[in-house]
C-alpha cells in the first residue's frame, strides 16, 4: 500500500507540474491556445529535463514519512 501511495503522489505531481508549465506558456503567448501550449515541443522538452525533479522530491519525502508502515 505504501508503494501505491507514493506512485499516485508522483504521478499527480508530474501532472500538476505539466499543467503549471503549460499554463505559464499559455499566459506568456499572445495567440496560442492552452491545448497548443500543453502539447508544444518546448513544454514537453521542459517536462523531460525539469519535470521529474518535483516528483522525485515528493516521492522521496513521502517515502521517508511512510517509512514506519
């Protein structure tokens, strides 16, 4: 059960990070839609390079917190 909680938290963090990066791109663009910003190559490249960092931090913290279970 511990691994399932960590996996769900990591997946949720990755999705939230992706939405935040897409939202930033959408707010900074002048004529692109939100959907275009979410699937743009730059957003996807940022997710590959930086998107895993918040998820790794959340997963490690949750692993330490749930160590006794």
